[in-house]
C-alpha cells in the first residue's frame, strides 16, 4: 500500500514561518521525485516546489527565495520550509510522489492571517 501523509499545517501570521512535512511509504522513495502543490478555494491546484532524486530543486516564481524544499532519503520524508509567509500563501498544500506513477497525499491546510 502506498501512503503519502502531509503534516505541519496550521495558522500563522503574515511574515511568519511554517514547515510542512511529508512522509511516504510503500514506494522506493529514493527514485521518486517529490513535490509540493497547493490549492486555494476557487482556484486550480498549482505547482510550488519539487526536488528530484538527485537533490536538484525547482520553485514557482511566487515562492522563490521564501520557500525551501528538502528530502531525507533515510527517513523517506520531504519538507517544505516556508518563510515570510503572505496571505496569498493560504491554501491546502499537497505532497506528490512522482515516478513512474504519481501518488498524492490528502493535503494539509495552511492559513496565513493578515
């Protein structure tokens, strides 16, 4: 069974920081690309950040310089450190494991108050 579980969401003030965590099981984690996506109410799901199996990263322009994605291949986890949070960062954040098949977590809510 494949399980992708996000945690760490919550309520934070503008300018604050929050770190999300994603734990994966049932896959060969080391060969999977791991990514974070988010979806705000009334909007489509959008790409946030991704980290490949070799550790290379890519970020959406909207979060570049503020968010950092990392992975721990021994713990089968990926983290998203979010700094200088803005109200527009409010969304449900989803973790995705990709290759050769994609798997999604159930999401964790992040709310940034103004």
